[in-house]
C-alpha cells in the first residue's frame, strides 16, 4: 500500500519551496494552509484576490476580526505594512504578471501542464471559476496542491484533461499526498516520492509514463526573480 502524507505536511513542503521575496496567492481550500507554514524569518508577501496584500496566518480563535477575510471567506490576519484595495486592482495585479507564485487546487492536471479546477462538467455541478483563470495565466509559477487520486481511485494526473480547462500549459509543479511532480516538455517527472512510493509505483497508479526529475534543474519559482516587478 502506498504512503500518503497529511495535508498539513504537504502544505509545509510547498511553503519551503517558495523563494524569499515572492508575491504569492493561495487558492481557496487546501492551498490556504500554506500560509501557516511560511518561514517566520523570511519575507514572503501573500496576496488575496478580494483585495489584501500582506496576509498573515490564520488567527487564534479569540483574535478573529470578522472584517478581515480571504477570498474563501476564512478569517485571516494582516502583517505589518499590509495594504487593502479594490478587487479590480487585485485582479489587475493577477493578470499583469505581478505574482511570482500561486498555489491552486485541481480536479485534473494534464501531462502538458493543462489545469482543470473549476468544474467537473457534470450536469448540475456548481461552477467555481473565481479568479483561478486569472491566476493560472498571470502567475510566473503555478503550483497545484491536490490528492493524487480521487475518492473513487482515479488519477488526477492525466494524459489529457476531460474536464473544462482553467488554463492551458500553465502548471509548473504538482504537489500531491503521494509525491511531487514537475511538469516538463516530456511529461510528468517525479521530483520527490513520499514514503514507499517509487517512480514505478506512481506510474502504475497514474497510468502515465513518468520520469525521475533532474535534481540539477532550475526551480521555476526561483528563476522568476521577484526583483523583476
């Protein structure tokens, strides 16, 4: 049986990969956990699409400010120097290429880096577009945080997405409970396998041809210098 790591541990793993000085947007759901694991000795500036730059971690239960929330309507904190602005300005930041990293959830990611995360396309399914399309095309590096398998055992990593697309060729890296995968011109490469998972066992789970990641390859998020903004 393959090994899965807890969601909080995965969030901490993502936080460790975000370069200092980055401007980052955390998508609704599991990606918001990343805020709780960012290194306290580094400056990483969190952006929310509802109009806050300088978001901090979740507040203690007795310190919740009902007027201070993220895009998912969860209570958050603001760090010293935080700024508030209209959501139209926030979307301008997203679309204008001013974010270094975004972390999004997914229903499917194709081996070409296509992302499907807003609808399963099923009759009666509630669409949830939000700002994901703007983030997917606007951020310099797109990290996906998701379980590798659906509740019924299908792989979320696929040869081609069967669900409506959020963005084409936009995903940089996929963080799952089984392993971390880089998106390369040749398909998915296993950057790090957790527990007893191997490239071979992950290939069997996903039904895809997988490679081992090149440990000397440049991190896409690091390559996108925050100084460029």
